[in-house]
C-alpha cells in the first residue's frame, strides 16, 4: 500500500520535464504567432497606405482628364444655352419626375420644388441640380435660338459622385439625337450613342453630317444605368454652324465666353 502511494507521488516528478518542455513549446508558438501577427498587421498597414495613395493618384488623374475635357467642350460654341435664348418645347418633352413624398411639399414647397427641364440648358452640374423624368425612358426637345447645322452634342453629368451610394445609376445610357423640322414635323436621325459612366463626366459625340439646318433638337433617352425610378440629365450642349439666314443672338459670343 505504501509502495503504491510512493509510485503515485514519483510519477508526477518524472513527468515534470516533459510538462516543462511542452510549456516551453507552447510559449514559443505563442511568440511565433505574435510575431507573425505583428508582421501581418504591418503588411496590411503598408498595403492600406499604398491603396490610399493609388486611389488619390487615380482621382487626381480623373480630375485632370475631366478638367481638360470640360475646357475642350467650353471652347466650342454652345447653341443650347438658356442665357442665349434656347428653350424647352414642353409639349414634346417628358414630364418632370415627382416622388411620392411630394405630398409633404405642400407645407415645404420651397425645399421640394423639382428642377424644370430647362435646367439642362444651364452650366451648373453640382450634385442634384439636374432635370429628372420618370423611369429609364424619356425625351426632351430643345428649341435653339437659331437654325444650325448640328455637328456635335455634349452630355455632361455631375462629377460629384458618391460611389458607395451608386449615384451613377440615374445617369442616361443609350440615347438618340434627331433634328426636327418644325414645319413638316418630320425627324431626321443624327446619331445613336451611349453615355459611359466609366469615362469622364464630359462626353462629346459627333453627329451625322446632314446638309440641313435645324432649330429643334430632339433627345430620346432609351435607358439609364440601373435606376428604376428616374433618370437625371444635368447639362446638354449643342455644337454646330449657323446658316446664312441664322439670326445670332447679340449676347451669344459673350455668353459662351463667360463659360470659360
């Protein structure tokens, strides 16, 4: 009986070196894991800094491209400026989008008045300063201050995008441009295009060369970038040459110079 107790007492003492060795191995593994974790954190921090730097460089590049494209469009005479006499033919244009909350606007009408279609004829592309129509398909007819031989159209969407909120979805996508004969009310297709949100916000499209002059330009939006509720148009510019019989507004040149 006494011998069994002695063996039981001796057994833990015999295992002690193995226990100590196991503890040392565990401590070594913990130190190794801690070191690896620290190295991992340092790598993550380094990658985060590099990603932030790349994002900034990308944004700077996009801003530079946007500014250059914007300056390029500003160098071309814009016949679709409200300040020089361009207007919207409301009877042949889509209705302005109104959201369900407009009922509350009876009390706060100053805060809820929707932008009118002629918003697209004014040089302000700050976020929200656009004309919206319901759904992804709509149209607008612009009456220019004089007949022109249309050469190009410029579509400008806001550059103040919040990518996390997906603000690109309301931008127009596929659209067509037509010249409208106000006497015969016939339409002549001048081009079919796609506004690409992946590119710069200022995009100019060359129109089909037609030996005719038009004072009414019809823009039909066939789709947007995914917004099922509404589509927003910020600014439309029409470029071309006036005809011999065109009556140039006196302030046409000064108005276009003021855009620069």
